[in-house]
C-alpha cells in the first residue's frame, strides 16, 4: 500500500505499536492451517503494523487514524479462529485487543467484560462468584471473549445452554464504528446477531455481556463402546437426558483415539469414545446410562484426581481440539463441518460411518438449540485434494447432512450468514469498508446501496 507506516505509527501515539516484521507476521496468522486449501491461500498474507490499545479511547483513536489513511483494519483477539478470519488479506493495521481485557461486572446471571478478556480469566473471575460461562471454546486460555462472539459459535456448555446465537446467550454488544470520529454503539435483543459471527466486518467490539450459569462441580468422564453406532446412541441419550445435566457430549471414532497418547492406559484402546462433563450429583445416573447403552465408564475423575494423573481437560479431546490432537502428529489431516439434519437417526449415522471408509473418521458434537438436541460432525479427513473433500461433502449431503464449509475465508461461505443484514449494518458502521477487507464476497456488489436496500436483498446462494 502507499501508506507511510512509520508516520501512521507516530499518529497512533500513545497507543503501543509493533512494527517488527517477524512479530507482525506472527499476528497475521490464525489456525487456518487446519485447512490445506486456506493454508495455500493465506500463508503469505500479512499486515503492516500492529496496534495494542489499552482503553476504549485508544481503540477509538486507532480507528480514527485508520479512517484518515484509508487503511485496512483487521481485529485480532487470540488469533485462534480456524477460517483465517483474523488474517489481513490486504495488509494494513492489525488491532490486537488483548490489553483491553478487564472484567467489568458480574451480575447474578451475566458477565460484562472488555472484548480482549481471555475466557479462562473470565471463568476464573466467575468462579469466585459461584458462576461460569454458559459456554466457552476449548481455546479459552488464549482466546478472547470478543473473538469468541465475533468469530466463534458454540462450545463446552452448548449441549446444555445452546450456541452463542441462542436467544439470551449474548445479552449485549458494544461496538465502535469506523469513521472520522468513531462512535460506540450499543446492541441488544436480536440486533446482537448481526455482529455475532460477522468476523469483525461490521463493527469493532469493545465490550460484551454474556449470560452465565451457576457453577457446578464437574466430573471428567470418558466412556468407551465397541461400535461407533453405540457410542453415538449413548451421546444422543446423554444429550437428551433430563436427568443428567451434562455440559459436553462428544463422540469420537476409535481410529482418532489412536492420536490421544495422553489417554493411553486410561481408556480401553481401539474403542469408540464418548467424552463428557457431568455434575458430581449426576454421576451415578451417567454410569447407569452408559451401562444401558452397552458401554464402559473407563474414566470418571474429579478435578484434583485429573490433575494428579496429569490428564488434560477432557474438553481437549472435544470440539475442534479433537482435530488438533491429530494435527499435532500429522499435518496431512484436515477436517470439515457438517450439521446432522436428523440427530435422532442413529441408524443413518451408522450407515454413513460405514460408507466413509478409511479416509474419513467421524466425530460428533451434540448441542442444543431452542431446546432441541442438535448434532454436528467434525470428522478427521485424510486430505487427498479438494476433489476428494468435495466428494466427501456430497456424500454427507446425500446422507442427511448440511455442509458448513470450514475451508473458506468468505463470510458467505460458512453458512452462518444466510442473508445480507450484517452487510447493511456494515454500511452504517464501516462505510469505507475498511474492516476485515476481502472477507465478504458480496460487499463490493452492494456497498453503493443504502443500508435498507442491502438488508432487503435476497439471500445469497452458496
Ligand atoms: P480471533 O481468532 O482473534 O478472531 C476471530 C474473529 O473475530 C476474527 O474475524 C477477528 O477479526 C474478529 N474479532 C476479534 N476481536 C474482535 C473485536 N474486538 N471486534 C470485532 N471483531 C473481532 N470455536 C468455537 O466456537 N467453539 C469451539 O469449541 C472451538 N474450539 C476450538 C478449538 C481449537 C483447538 C481451535 C484452534 C479453535 C477452536 N475454535 C472454536 C475457534 C476459536 O478458538 C474460537 O472461536 C475463539 O473464541 C476465537 O477467539 P479469538 O480471540 O482467538 O479470536
């Protein structure tokens, strides 16, 4: 770009900046390398300068300076997204939020925190008040609460409390516009959904208020089964149980557990695995359920026991951490995201499991939306090229699943933004289109329109 970056950095003062190319490059990456397709596309995309605001006033100043210079702006929390959401495609300024990290208020059933607060720190603060986040991702040690709301969707807790987009989970978002004088707007009600999972395209989140739930004494549980179908049925029964208040129900193919060396000696080898977190008072009911489903409760550990045995948190074998365990050993693996249209159809899942063969290993996560149990599959895929991936997508689609493509860095591609209302908001919040440039396929076609017209446009097709 033709921006004079040293002058730009000087204009940002007193905001801390990082210009050292090695460090800027490091902050231009996220976990896009899970996808060989995104890895090819994004590994040479870097920003020009990093800013680390410590206050809202500093954050607003960064945005005003960027607006003056027409500089692309990419927000970054922990940089743990999987779709290259925080990779600057057109260079420019990276605003890293991790110093804007105060937990501001803990109410009876909510927490209000600055965008850059680490979720592990939020959970620690909540624990003192007898609460915990209604759901959080397994990356809580490095991921921010603002990054979760802007780039994530669900996690540990979602099988009880729904995904982030469930009404009542995101209570409020405060976000700055990018203009000459950035304004902090407050979003409540269903308006929060325009900003949620919009990847920082349509506003710079400064603060979020999320629902919290009473803290429980969680027991880490792992049960094993002789067939994938049996493990899936047990996961489904656990997710549907009204007797057991589980906050995790993950089913993992036996072949994937071969990549869990830290569980060696703790679970039966070569068996299909159900991973869960169950409140202490529901443990007997859990054991009964596992036995009724033909499984073995190999591991049921209190926190102190788990730590003494040096076993990781069980959620590190769930959600997208399952994929990471395999990738740690072999970078030729990848994954995909599929929604199961009828989670109750365990026979259908079993049949598909057999059709997938040697190169695709199932891993299901149960969740809950509007009270109904949902299931998604995040299989390990031994990548043989994009044709094989798309063939796998078609096989899943023909067997009752919906593809939520994890190999695209376009907001329209992942299936979470089925209309253009988030771009109508972008027109208001970011009229120059500086935020996370290049991540919306539709923006260039609609940016000249007034917001009302953008909002009324027909839904995009994938
Ligand atoms: P980043 O990656 O830094 O940013 C994510 C997006 O949000 C980017 O588009 C960025 O530009 C934008 N953004 C960041 N901060 C702001 C802000 N203040 N204002 C506006 N936009 C902003 N995700 C889940 O949902 N559930 C899971 O269970 C889960 N498990 C994971 C497991 C592993 C091993 C990995 C690698 C990833 C996983 N993820 C999961 C994805 C990711 O870790 C989470 O979504 C995480 O919460 C993202 O937070 P972050 O701070 O790292 O965000």
